[in-house]
């Protein structure tokens, strides 16, 4: 380790300013990790946050010879120049683990910088699980407190900040190592589905009748509008109700449904002589037109046979299972989620331990700031899964562009996320970020400028009491492939 400076006056147990040795201002950066050898006892691990350069001959508020030089475009003296850095204390590591530092840090105590071959995290104690690496040092893997995985995880950052990549490269492998089977709800079908062997498509999944009717009607252009649409919807509902059509392949199913509805229309619309009325003929024409618009592919979608039980069975066999939701409407996607969630909730209520993680990308679609219609049900469901999950080993991982407010996720859900990974945030989230990072020395404005793939690790799973900046490596070929496609 390299001595880079000493502790300045007015140090406390948790906050220190250091004065840098000549030239060291070129080596120390924001977020550099250092060790303070406290003259009052103990080794204090700390992180540099907020540097300052001082030259009393160059105060910008009073006139002085230095200012005169500067004004004239000449080089003022650097004799009175020095540099400092604020240190935020992580803890006392003199006993090989992180403990709260209780002693005043003595001014003049030496401060040493970790070099690349010296892993500061070796002082944290033995941790079998690690995630990513510290800032830009690839060999410093960041330790994780495994026992807090079922206390739920939030991954936040604007689009393109690297949330999905972080989950694919780091979180999912970590959850696997911790013994969790991971079920991914891939809203767009492009972030996870192409990269995992275990996947099922929306069309393989069994939908309830309500979802099937909505889907087919929307594909048929609702068979018209107003009263016509309502009447046709009712006919469709009636024809679907006995489930007979489900025993045919798509083509047969389409035919069976069509002739069933046609027969029903004709029976309902006869005059006294037994001839079909004019309205009857109009209905049949609408039916014909509407059915032309429903493709066999659409029928394939609603003929899925996989129930939540089989989905969980597949998950147990493959360990990571991605549900590709790209085909469905929003209502369909939420219905699929609800049916799996209900099943898992039921298992937990019967006191089964699950060891399952549910990864929900685009979480505001499920539990927005102010939920409406089906969203109310999904929001409530996620909240109760969180509550039960802590006891029965179900970990919820929610990804979102925003943290709070209109762009964020529902407050009741957010309160359940005890570990957060926060990447580049949206300016609307500055307030929320200030609260989350209070006293940590991280300037919320820095969060607006984080490069892609950088996240602050905050909360229970982090052994450090203060947030740490981490990053992770991706395989170059994938990065190229992705940006070429975008
Ligand atoms: N660790 C990383 N290193 C380098 N580039 C990254 C890293 N993580 C993500 N990226 C880049 O950022 C882009 C956006 O990542 P993505 O995970 O899709 O963002 P999000 O899900 O937040 O919208 C990726 O296409 C990739 O090129
Ligand atoms: Mg994404």
C-alpha cells in the first residue's frame, strides 16, 4: 500500500478530511478506497468522496497579488497550493471483519491507498457470494450478504443504463449460486429470452376465458363498434364456454368456433316463417369479416395449455426460465403473471419453502405509482408476495427506469425492497436519490452522469454500511452485436 496523505484536523469517528502528499492528487480519485491507520487504534477502511484543491493566494473573493497575476494572464504561485479529500468511513477492519468505528480518528494518522493487487474486500471477512467488481478494478469482487436475498431487490436506472445486462450477467448467476431458481418475466421478449435455453412463449401458456375473449375480439377489430361489438362479444363468449374448441388444432378450433357462433346467430334471428332476418344476415356478415382478421397464429396463442403448475415444474428442471411475453396485450401479460403468482402464493400459504426468485423487468407495468384496473390486482399481489417471500424464500427482483413518483414503482412495493442497485437516474428522481444517499457523501448529481453498467450497491445485501459503486464485465462480442442491432 502506498501512503498518500494524513488526516486533517476536526476528524470524527465517521468523517475525515485528509491532506494529500505532494503529487498524490493525480493518483487518488473520487470513490478510491483507502485505509487509515488510526493513531488512536484500529484500521479504518474508507472511501474518498469529494475532493478539494486549495490555494490561499487565489481566493476568488478578495483582491490579492495572486488574483492580479491571474487577471493579467500570468501564472500565479503554487507555493500555497494543496489538495484534500473527504473520506467516508466504511468501518474498522482491524479484526478481519467490518465493525463500526467508535474511536475518534486522530489528526496526522497516515492514509494509505489500496493498489490493484491488494483486495480491500479481503478485510470484509469470508463471503462466498460476490457480485460484479468495484468501480474500475476488475479483480476486486464485491461481497454479498446472502441471507438478505429474500428481502427483495430493486434495480433502478434510466433506459440504457444497463439494468437488463446487470441482471443477465450478475444477478441471475448470483441467485443461482445461492440456490434460487429464477423465473424471468421478459416484457419485451428481447432482453432475456434470446440468451437462455429455458424459455416459454406466451402462446404456450394457458389463458383464462376472459383473457381469450378480449384477445380474440381485439384481433377481430371487435366485429364493429357499440352495440354490435357487445352482441358479438356475447356470442363469442357463449361459443367458448364449453371448451370443446380447445381440443382441436388452430385451424379446426377456428372452424368449430365460427360455425358454432353462426348457428347461434341464425337460431336467434328467425322470423315466423323460419327465415333468417335481415339483422341475422348482418351479424353473420360481421362474424365472417371479423374471423377473417383472426389468423391461425392468433389461435395458436390462445390455445396454450401450460398452467402455472407446469411452469413451475419446468422452472425446477431448467433452473432459469424466461417467459417471453412479447406476443401478448398488456392485459394478457398481467394475467399470466397473476396466474403464476397466485400459484406461488398458495404454495407459501401452505408453508412450502420455495427458493425461487421472480425477476420482473419493466416493473412499473405491474405496480405503477397509481395502479388502475388489473394493475391494482398485480400491485397488491406483488406486495403480498414480498411479505410472504421473506419467510418462505421467494425473492422479488424489480427493474424500473424510475424510483419514485410518476416514473417509479408503487410506494407500498418499494418499501419492501431492502437492497437497491442504482444506476444512472432520471432527473425527476433527484429528490428520492438524495434521501437514499443522505450522509453517504455521494452527490446525487453524480447519479445523473453514471456511465452504463455502473450501479451503487445500497442496503441490506451490502456488507458495507455505506453505498459502494460497482460495475461488471460483459463479453465484447455481445456488446458489439447489441449496438449493431440498436
Ligand atoms: N457493464 C457494461 N459494460 C459496458 N457496456 C454495458 C454494460 N452494461 C450495459 N452496457 C451497455 O448498455 C446498453 C444498455 O443496457 P441494457 O441492459 O439494455 O439497459 P436497460 O435495461 O437499463 O435499458 C447495452 O446494450 C450495453 O451495450
Ligand atoms: Mg432493459
